[in-house]
């Protein structure tokens, strides 16, 4: 079973070696950020948890606040900062019109939040702690380049989504978060990750590790495998190092 203390200790050791005083985590109301912020708090280092709503669904905001209030009760080193970025986003959108596709604007939300996290990290000699899991970060590339993908350290990026949920139960994460359908919260509606990806996380985990013969798979398994392989291929630009011209 995954031990939160081991991951938390790893974060603390990294921060100590780097001469870092604080940890900065964005909290969205989902399982990944809830687990990550808890692991950060467990280090004993000053932990700044940020809520950064942009036209956010009320249910997401409520889960965020419930988790943060629980976190502050458990760990006295946790500080909550809220920055409502809705007005900033709207001004950004208006300035760039008409160069504003729905997808680019969704990604811009994540990039505004990244900028905010780094502003706070810079203020308090901190690092931005990433909340991506293994399926998102190394399987299907389901994150925004230089948005939620812009972090300093990734404590749960080697955990499958199912393992993050397992760890969340061990850490006593709020039941409402544990049962909520995963969502990136970038669209201002209630669409889930599965709606966007076309497959559930358990299906994607299976596809990520499947190495057998496709002739024995049923129709849905073939569909999921194709979804995974297409996403993995199309999002390689996020997961691979930036191409650099070799001057030799």
C-alpha cells in the first residue's frame, strides 16, 4: 500500500536540499489536489493552498473549501489564499478578441492559475507542487502545457488515478471529493474528464499497461486502446522534452 509519509518525506527532503521554505499548491476540489495538498501539509513546512476560481461550479468551490478547512484543522502550517481570477480572465479574453477559441481560453485559465501560483511561490521562497497523476502526465497528456503542467515538483505523478484514490482514503480525504467525478474545471460547466477523454480512468489505466494481442479484445476494449494510443501520440509534445536544434 502507498504510504503518504514516504511521499511527504520525499517532498520535505527535496525542499530542504533546495533551500526552500514553503510549498504552494492549487486546490480545485478534486482528488489529486486534495491528496497533494495533504502530503504537502504533512511535511510541516509552510504550505500555501490556493483557490483560484474562474467562473467555477459551486460544487467544486464547496469541495475545495471543505477540504481546506479540514486541512487547516489538522495542520497548523497551512494557510489559505483565495484569488478570484474571473475578472482577470474576462479582461484577458476581451483584450485578445477575436483570437479566442474555446479550447485556447480553457488552457488560458490554467495558465493564469500557474502564474498566480508562481507569484506566491516567489513571495515566500517556495516551490509549486504539481497535482498531476501518472495517467494524465505520462499516459494521455491530459493537462495544459505551461498551465497545470508548469510545476517544480510532482509527488503523485508516478501514481495511477486508482492509487491516488487509494491514498486519499488512507489520508481520510473528504468523502464528497472521493466520490466526485474527476474534472479539470476549465470550462465553467460540469463536464467530466471522462466526457473529454472518451474513456474512464480505470479504462485508461488498463490501456496504459496492456501489452497483449488485440485479437482477443472486445469492441469496447479496442475502442479504449485506440483512444489511449491516439491521445498518447497527439500529446507527445507535452510529455517529451522540448525539441532543440543540434548545432553540431
